[in-house]
């Protein structure tokens, strides 16, 4: 077995199990491990992470180019599986247990109790995202227009990012 | 209301909260498959929960806002990909516990294909400035999408006791103080659960 492939597997297995709250929670740890192994430079990983944000789905897809850089296509698939499979199995186990009890009084109280926290965390996400993504008038207008469209029309979300991306490209060409 | 939802395939805001989950229309496997493909394909910007909310809560009423909040919170309390966790944890709410595993495939494959293409492009040393420009726009729209979902969650959140305290503390702890999300969820969640604990009938 390829040593590098095993290293990729073990590294992302550990990082996956540490990523409570999502992949973004361990991004600094990922960067440290990736550079320590010599799979990518700090700048290279930062670029991969930024570019991976354009992909649909989870931010954890950033591990695929890292695995690819370490051990080619096999490394890419190993990284993807190692970071996702164990945690997915854990989620299925929790789902099975939670499903048995969720009609009881306390889990129902949990649903009521957790909703304002989800609201607070969603506002926090908008705030934190805004600090990095809203840096001039055009980006502020894009964000405001998105809120308006979502609240006042039934425009499906999938139309919004491509349109916003096209505006970004157009603005980039004008600068 | 139920008939209206089935006729139009879209719920009203009130209907989504009141009818989804326990009483909502049971979506067919084909419907669920297509939605999972759509979420896996179009959730640009790494934010599948936004699209999950839009499709399953706002448009189809398969989940109530409380169902979504439950899947969101449990998904974040567990390690791993929050989107995958939330999709799995939401699966029984829309009545398909077993096919949840099958449905992860259409959810994951589009992003994986994109990631493999990105890996190959980066390995070739190519630089695409237009992608970085597109990211400016997508990032800004992402802020707007998340802010809009916060507006939508407000009515459901207000049904909890001390909702404003829980929401404010969660916001300040994570966005301003930068505290660990897991700790915030456990601490504020425990306090909110205590405030909203089941009470015996008088």
C-alpha cells in the first residue's frame, strides 16, 4: 500500500472526526497538516480553499485537490472518502437513535429551544460572511438585491449564485 | 390548505410551519431524488443548507422551520460535513429513512466531479482570474441568501421562551467573540432547553 495514500487517509480521517460544526471549523488545522506533509504550500492551500467555494455542496471538497496533489487521483478519492465516510456513518447512527425518541416531550422541547439558536447562528453566518464578502458598493448591492429577491419573489436559489457570479465577472472585466 | 399545497406543490409560509413534517404530503422517491440532485448540483458556494431550506421548507413544505432548525443544530453538533449530516438527519422527517443513504449519492456526486476537475486544473498550473471574480459575486449573494433565511426563521424562533436572549447570545458568542461553535451550541442549547422544558399540565 502506498505510504502517501495511507497518510492522506489517516490525516483526513482525523480531521473529519475533529470537524464538529463543519469543515470550516478545522480549516486552520487542515492547512497546518497539509503544509507539514508538504502536499501544498500555505498559499496553494488558501487558493484551493477559495476556489473550492465555487463548487456545489460542502466546503470539504477542498480536500480533493489536496489529495490529488499528494497522491494523484487515488489520493483525491481517498481524501474525499476519509473525511466523509466515518462521519456520515456516525450521522446515520445518531439519526436512528434520535428518530426513536424525537416524538417524546424532551426532544420536542429541544426543537422549540434550538430554533432561536439556529436563528442567532444564521445571523452570525451572514455577519461573518459579510465581513469578508462585502467590501464595496457593488457587493453590498448584490447582497441587498439577493435579500430583496428572496423575500419578495419566488426566484429559486440556484439562479442567484450564477447570476451574481456573472456580475462579478463583468465587474472584474471593468476594473 | 393541504389540497392547495398538493395542487401547487408550494406551501404558504404559515402552511409550511403548520403542516410539514408530521402532516405534510409524502414526496415520492423520484421527487426526493430530483431535489437531492438539485441541492448537490446548485448549492454553489458550499452552502447546501440554504438550498435545503429553500426547497424543503419554503417551496415544498416537506419540513417545518422547526424541523430545519433541528437538522441544522444536530448537523452542526456532529463532526463532519454539516450538509451531509443535516440531510441525513432531515431524512426521516420527510419519511424515507432507508433511501437516505441512496440519496446521498446524487447529493455528493456533482460536487465531487467538480472537485476532481478543479484538482486537475490546479495540477496543470492554470490560473483563471474570472473564477476569482465570479467568487466576489457569489460570496456577496451568499450573504444575502443567509440573511434572507434568518428573516424566514424569525417567526418560528419567536415561539420559544427567551428566544431573543438565546438568539442574541448565540450571535454574539460566535460572530463577535469567536467562541467555539460546539461550546456555544451546548451551552446556549442547554439554557434554552431549560427555559423551554416540558411543563406538567396544571
